């Protein structure tokens, strides 16, 4: 089941046709009603189970809970006023016995990829992991994981557009593994950044401590000041050279 917002005109049309609607994502999300060319060509045929009215009298919307039934490819969109309708071809590819041994192998690989992802992503809750273990059919498993875990709309849409269960599972595993690589890189960058910040803070703290110690011991004289004083004294060349060398040596002594 899923939750979404729907225009009142669309709800009225659905009520007159058995409560069926076509759910599709927009390519460029906006607050305004989308045009047909802003909609993806693959969506889901769903039946409305419950609806509640929201918004204002001038801009009313309806939030509803629906049950998704089938994937559907849009053949053509039609827009009449605020209402968008479509002629679609809906189909479902079913696997005998959930795909058998091959289906079980894909399901295990999906769960293994998801376990790897949970090492980096804390948003994968225990409830999701429990549900994943209870689903054996790879079609349903792929759809559930894609909707519950994937973040980018483009990734979810690519999974939705794959009708073949095996190809869909393969695509989902690839997306999750790529996301794991990205999350691993992000984690390394964050750790290095935190390490640099900690090192800089430690160096600043040590410098401040050194300044306090030097002030307490009266050792805040700058070697460059002694160099200037030696040269200003107009000493014999041999003595001046020895004093400059000694000053340089002391300046490099901890």
C-alpha cells in the first residue's frame, strides 16, 4: 500500500470507474499540477482503499491510501482541464513457485546486499529487515526493498520499469551495491575530515599551552630580535659571526 495526494477531479473520475487510478512519478517535481510530458511512461495501476480531504476550499486536495495491483506502460496521456487520463497496457510477470532455486539465490543476494548497506545506512530499520526475511517471492521482495530503502526517485523508477523479475532483482542488487560504494566513500571522507579537525584542534591547543609556558618562564624572546640587536651593536666581524651562529643554534633548540 502507498500514500499520496490526488486532485479532487481525479478522485471523482476514479469513483465512477471502480476506484482505479494510475500512479506515476513526475520527472520534475513541483507544486503545480504536472503536464503529461512531465510524467514517466511507466507507473502502477492501483485501487483506492481510503481517502481523506485536505487543503483549502480554493486549493483542495485529497490524501488517499491505495493498493497497488499491476505495473503499467502508458501508451498515451490525455489532459482535460485539471484531469489527466491515460490509455495503458498493464501486465504482471509471475514466476512458478517463486522462481524455485534460482529465485531463492536472487533473494539471498538481495538480502546480502541489503545487510551490507545497513552497515552504512542507519535508516534501514529492524522492521524492514524482518519484513525482508519473510518475503520469498523475488518480484515482491525487489519491489519492497526498492520502495523502502532506495532514496533517489530515478533508482526507484528504473526498478519499476523492469517487468522481468530476474532482471529487476539484478538491477536492484546493482543499485544497492553502487550505493554501498558511495556510502563507503562518504564515510572515509567524513572520517578524514573529522581527523583533520581533531588534529588542528590539538595543534592549536598545544600552541596555546606553549605560549603560556613561555610566558611563565620568560622565554618569549624572538630570535629575530637578537639577530637585529647583534647587527646594531657594530661588533667586530669575527664576534658578530659567532654570536649570529650561536643565536641560530639556540633558536632551533627545543
